[in-house]
C-alpha cells in the first residue's frame, strides 16, 4: 500500500511512440483511405449514370473480354471502376501483409488491416453479385434495393475499419470503455442508427436515378402516392430521419465531449456537428435541384466523412474514458486504508 500522503501513480495517457516504419504505415494507410473514398464515389457515379451494365452480365471479365474492344462510354465508366476497385483489393492485401511486418503480434493495427482486407473482399463480392444478377442500370426490382442497402453497409464498415486501423496504428487503445458509460451506450446507439440511415439513403439515391422527378411538386406527389415503389416512398421518410438523428448525435456528442474534456474528442464533436449541418443543407439542395449527379456524389462524400468522424469520435472518447478510469483507480489505491 502506498504511504499516506504520497502522490498516486497516474497511468500515462500518451501512447507509445510509433517506430519510423509504423509511422510510415499510418501515413500510407491514410492515403489509401482517401484513394478508396475516390473509388467509392466513382462507384456511385457508375450507378447514377446508369453505367452498371457497361460490361454486361460478366465478372470479372468485361463483356467476355479482358480489355474491352471499341467500348461505349458506359463501358469505359464501368471498366474504370473495376480496374480501380481491383487496385483497392491489391492495396488492402499489401497493407495487411505489411502490418504483420511492422507491428508485433497482438497489436490492434494488425486487426485493423485485416478488417480492411476482409471488407474489401466482401465489397468486391457484393459488386460482383450486382453485376451477375443484373441488378444494375435501370433494373427496378425490390431485390436491388436490399442489395444497395447491403452495399452501403459494407462500404461503411470498410471505411470504419480504415479509420480504426489508422487510430490503432498511432497507438490507440481498445473501444471497450465506450460500452461502459450511459453516454457511451447512447453514442453507440446513434452510430447504429446512422448505419441504418445510410442504408436508406442508398435506396433513396437509387430511386432518384430510376424515377427522376420532373419538378419538385411532381416529385412530392409521386413520393406520397400509395402506389409508389419503396425507392420513392423513402424519399419522404429519409430527410425526417436524418434531421432527427442529427439532433440526437450532436446532443450526445456534445455531452460526451463535455464529460471527457479531451481536446481531440471536442474537435471531433465540432467536426461532426459541422459536417452534419453541411449534409442537411446538401440534402435540401439535392431535393430542390431534383438530385443532379454531382450533388448526389457530394451528398455521399459528406455522409462518408460523417461516418469516419463518428468512428474516430467513439475511438478517442473511449480512450479518454479508459484513461479516466485508470486515473480514478490509481487515486483510490493511493488513499490510506483503515487499520
């Protein structure tokens, strides 16, 4: 037992300094994440430009050929997406292999790199399924809506894995502390709700492509029609859910940031609030301008940025909570005990 009056030993909140190779890995992982985001946005352009059938019902070949001969524009768009996606898969495998070289066994950065590779593989499989089942271009089947929702879910999990891999490569710790406090549980509930919101947004974007509105009034009338397909009916529900969830997330994030007092957590809370406000404005403009392709891509890019910020917010706030718990334990252990 420490002697009475002796200052308690406070656990360090500073992670171990990464080696030069580990720091280089983290920088490359960040650059790879930006490249992956660009590929994701190009994939959204493939969908919104109705170019998903540019290579026919063939995968991984394009119209039965390794290199398309005299391709149409939509073939070029789809083939470009396949090539850049293939490079993503190769890069994710290389990062996983590299992580095993520069981080010791059991390091969380290895887990992050493995998750990136796993979700990159499932992303490729979902894309292949859409092509082989011909759930692309103008196909309006209900099954396509579920596939698009699953595609968005996998994309978010991939981006989340990249964010966590970057966090862990810098010495970040476990996320377990986020499940222990009431505010942490509320935050995790908001994160799960944001996943569902994103899935509904993917379906709404598909509806904007398959059933474009000729005017704002005609679009609203179609949205409220009982005979409207799922793609269209969600166009009314999605903005309402987005507004409600935005208020919820900003409230919870502010409470968590105030409780922890950590500068990184506060900055991420402000980032989430700013991005969400921008997203609401982009969504409103998307509706008023009848969903032009460029604005759909901006809307998706902001959604991806919010998601990454949320994942990092959970990671950093969990680390801050774990540090608080260790400090409290150290202070309690330093108190003199009765004889």
